[in-house]
């Protein structure tokens, strides 16, 4: 999940507890990704949408 965010242009800003907080130039919100082994499907979809990616784009970036 973190790798896909970084390849989509998001930069790690800080780590807060068990969450990685990313920022991206030109985007007015942060992206907070939990550092958990498993994430529920709804949370995964929301994070992918917040990154500005489609599911297919996310899967391609996550495999790299």
C-alpha cells in the first residue's frame, strides 16, 4: 500500500502511532495509511480512491 502511494507521487510526511501519513503537492488532504497486516476491503477502496488511482492502477503499482 505504501509503495503504491509513493509511486503515485505521495511523500511520507510522518509516522503517527501505527499510521503512515503522506502528503502530495497540490492536494489539500493527507493520506493516512494504517500499518496493519490486513485491511478491510472498504478501507482499501477508500485509500485507493484518495490516492487518485483506479483499482487496476493501484494493483499495477503495488506489484512493482
